[in-house]
């Protein structure tokens, strides 16, 4: 559940399913009809009488405050808020804290571990790791700005990636901007940093031009002789620019940019993670589906999604990438009125990477939306 007030009917449905009670069994224990229960859970019938609320709470084995939503914030929301606060504090130190400097090789191991944690969508663990990692990196960078620059860029990139997931746009922008500053003067490192700018800037009118400038700066003069790193960075940035174009309604530009990215993807192949991009043909196929979602074309998005996950390359994408795409697929299914299939997509995402659904605000909002549209509220196992 998101931090907003959850309707009591949806809360009843959630608690009932957690108790493994069918609507009929629940109705029998209350002395009500199954139709009455269904209407309460769908919000058609309100629960207003204190005596009825107490009876429902007693059957569900909770107190009335829990049923009414007066209890504490969901644990995932509280955990996320606390983790973000610690990351914000770490980003505000600017390397001025006292302490013993860690050598760049230790930073490298810690940053590599952080990226591995992110790729497996272990967001609570990453929230625990990042404050100390950022403090070490910033302290070392303050002592010697040129020491371990690639590691510094990577540290800020993983912070920006996580913060974007958590809908912390301002902090994500700060981390991405720090990565860009650390990368200044290096063509490849600047492109690496720009990869994290894409999701942060996607709603900005300037986003496409910024991403394209970064893409063409790192693009090889001859694509046939380009390194996998150059092709992966350029292709990823082109795909992000395509998503920006799709969001502004420019479907033609989005298609052309994705076609260009697809040519590079063929040369890279699936199953790689050059420069933390996971770029390849499967990533471009997934991006085409997301571009259709951004354009509001649910039917095309569903078709492209189903084709993408049927391909051999799908299983080579990182868990985080696959789970994030399944969240976008749920949006597509809702666009075409397929609430139950949207719920199935979210359930698959949760199976692959539970934190993608539990900790990501976008996924939690979709779960809440599905619960109001799906006719069978047994879908609450998504919670």
C-alpha cells in the first residue's frame, strides 16, 4: 500500500486474503451474504456503523484501528523513507567529514557489490550500503579529485538509479549531476554518467537533446569497429532519448531512434552488461514496448511486451530490468482494460524481485489501482 489513505473496503479484502478466508467463508462468519462482502470490498457498500466495523475486525483478528487504517505506515514505506533520509544525509557531506580514507580499490569492490545488489533489485540492502559508500567516495574525492574517477562516477550512478526507482527525483538529479561532474573531460565516463540522467530528465523538454548529445559524443566513427562499451552506451542513450520522444507524443522520432539503437544492439548481443547498461537486442525490444506505453498505445505495448518476453534474450536481462519492465507491462494491460492480466504481470515482477513491487512507489500505486478494477480481489496476494 502507498502512503495515501487506503479505502476500508480494499483493506478488508487484503486482510481477508491474508487470513486465507474466501468471501463465502468470511460472509458466513459475519452472518452476511457473499454479495454483501463483495460490495464492501469493491467500495460499492460503505462500512459506517461502529458495531459492524468491530465485528469485521474481530473475524479478521485485527483491532479496529488497523481496519480503519489508523495504524502506522506500512513497513516498506517507513523503511524506504528512513533509507532515503540516510542517503540524503550522506550526499550532503561533500567529503568534509573527518575519518580515515579508504583506498580506491576498496571503493571499487564496494561499488561493484552495490551494482550487483541493484541488479538483483535488493533495494533495502542497497539503501543500507549506500550511505557509507557515498561517504567514503566523497571523502576520497575531496582529498584527490582524480583518484578512482571511474569508481566515483559509478558510485553516484548507482545512487541515482536507486533514487529514481524510489521516486526521489531531486536527490536522483543531485547524484546524477555529481556523476556528470566527476566524469567531466572523459568521453566514455561522461556517457556513463548520462545514462542515469535519462530517467531523471525524461519529463524535461531538454532531455532528448541532452541524451542525444551524449550518445553521439560517445558513438564510434565507424559502428563496425566500435567497442562493445561505446556501442552499449550510445545505444542505451538513444533508447532513452526515444522514450523521451514517445512521452512527448513524437512516435516517429521514437521509432527512428530505437531502430538506430537496434542496429547497435545486434553488434553487442544479449547477455552482457557493458558499462552497467545491460544493452542488447532484448533491451531494445523491451524499450519498444515501454515507448508504446509512454505514447498511450496500450494495444501496441501489450503486443510488443509479449513478443519481448518470448524471445531468448529476455532471460539474460538483469532481474531488476525484467521486473521493472513487468511493472510497465502492467500499465499497458490496464490501458486495454485487462486488470487481471495487469495483476499477473505484477505478480511475476514480485516473484522475480519482490522489492520492485514492495518498495517502488509506481508499482504500489499500480497495485492499488488494480485492486479497484479487478473483479476478483484474490489478487491481493500482490501485497
